[in-house]
C-alpha cells in the first residue's frame, strides 16, 4: 500500500506518446501521470502534492508529468479537458482519473482504495 516507504525511482516529464507507452509496459507498479500547464496555479499545487507523496510510494511506482500545452493532440485523444488531470495506471491499464487539485491525504486515500493489496 502507499504507506510503505521505499526508494522512489521516477519523477520526470514525458515528451511524447510513445515514451508513455514504453513506461506503461515497463512500470511494474502504479504509474501516476500528471497533465499540467506552467501557467496554472492549481497545477503547481498538485505538483507539490505529487512530490510530497513520492517518498510514500513503492519503489516500482513512477510519477510523470506531461505538459498539456505541448501535447494538445495527445491530450485531446485521451479526453483531457482541463488541468491538472491525474491519470493512474496499474499494470498498463488506466484505473482512475482525477481532475483538479487533490490534497495529499485525499490522493493517498484514493490510491489506497484503487490498489488495496498490491504491496502487502
């Protein structure tokens, strides 16, 4: 569960759809993809939350950021209409999507309900 503390291996930006597809295959845990925009205060707040939970995630999990403005075609294809939007993938499949800013506690609670026994 997310309360397990371990080494966190990836917080980075993804520049294209193929790179995300590669990570969907390679990531053995959860993949948290944060669609953000530089101009958005809510995105900056959500980035802070994502960084604050990263030490709580399992070492097989990853957080990635995708610039909403630079990836308009891809964003449209995924049906993302605003930022911040967080998509949670597990075993290569989308399991949840959140729009707007979530606090650290709320995000942890949501993730724990999505994947309750993954890391036991």
